């Protein structure tokens, strides 16, 4: 009799514990891990499309030399935006710093990875 009562008590405590864990998982906010999000973006990102679009837009920006590199950069960014790619839509800190430096320097064009697909 005592053994059955102990087993029943353990079973009840175990079931209550499982119910609490499941309920807690459903109520807790989702955990965001930047590294995992970066990997998901890398897997889902259309790199070939971005590279082709970047090359096309870069050629268009360089086609009409007007002597103003800042205007050429603006043409590149607007062409990429029209194609659905935003400048620094989502970027890691080290990439963001490089892209912003390139954008602020008129003679340097931002690299293709400075543009991400807009959602």
C-alpha cells in the first residue's frame, strides 16, 4: 500500500511537471539567437540573384560618366532598391561599418553584400 502511494505520487508530480513545462514553452517569448538568424538568412538569401542584379546596376551606374561619384552611388542604390534589394536592410556590425564607410566615401562603391532582399 505504501509503495503504490509513492508511485502514484511520483506519477502525479511527473505529469504536473510535464504539463508545466509544455505550458511554459507556449507562453514564453521566442528566443532570438543572432547567429541562427544569420545562418537562416544566408540559406534563404538569393545570392546569385543579388550578384546578377548588383552587376547590372553597377554597370548602369558606371555607364554614364558624369564625373560625380556620389551620384553614381545614388544610382546604384536606387537601381538595387527598384530590383527589391535594400541597402543595409540587415547586416552584421562588421559588414555594416564597412558598407557605411564605402557609402560615405564617394570613390568607393558598396559591395554586393551591402544589399539584402527586402521582405
